[in-house]
C-alpha cells in the first residue's frame, strides 16, 4: 500500500513539474497570466487593464508608507508555490520581508505575510473561489481581495483545518472608501479606481 501511495505521489509531482515547465515556457509567449491549481493550469487571457494596474500601484504605495522599511509590498515575480500540493500562484501584491526575497526560484509561501489580489474582470472566480481555497493550503496567513467591479473587498484570515483542507475562518468585508487593515497596517481605499461599467 505504501508503494501505491508513493507511486501516486511521484506521478502527481511529475505532472506538476510538467505543468510548471509548460507555464514557464509560455510566460513570454502568450498574453495573460498562468497559474497552477489542483484542477490544472489557470490562464487569465486578459492582460491587466488600467484600473487593475492602478489599484496595484496605489496599494503598493499606501502599504509601503506604513510598513517598516525591511518589508516590501512586492508586485513582480517570482511566484509562490508548494510543489507537494501542486499549487503555484502569482499574487498581485505580496507583503514579504526583504530577507525572504533572497535566493533563486519561487518564494516560500510560508514567508508571505499577506497575499493581495485585485479581481480580474475576465475571471473573478479565480480570486473569489479558487484562491480562497489555495492560499490557506499554501499557508499564507492573510488573503485580501479588492474587487474594482463592485467597489468592495474582503480580508480573510485565521487558517483552520476542515475536512476539505485548510480554510480561512474569519472574513471581514469592506467597501471602497473605508479604511482597511492588512496585518498590522491600515490604509485608505478612498482613491482606488473602479472598472468602468460594461
């Protein structure tokens, strides 16, 4: 029985590495963003638009004004991944210590203070459903969602075990215009852009 479990784990690891190699080969070839979940590869076809990128820039600027200098509101690469779980994600903003950014390869998700996502117009369920499942699985203690479609968001925290895997136990909703607390730092959401009406 142990042999079958080991074979299954090796097969899953081989499949994950194949998906990761594919994603890395496509990053500069196709538009959009690639991530890996237990269900397979997620490809958000639409490149981030102006309001999405402006929201990311505003959040980074606001957070870096209130956080200590040794912390970063990081908006670039690399990804965060957990190969044994078969998950690789790329948060829009990651709060992380500078020291934890050293080295090559993906960031260790256990070093991320908070993952922040700006909801995509083209695939909102990726942020509101899939990442709500994946980020606690990765051990990221705080997940914050900003949704420019409706001008609201949520802060999810307190990972706890469930029969379906780790989940966030606490959710605090907010509306744009209110202050929001992310970890120990409070920022304004008053200047965050909204997506234009479709």
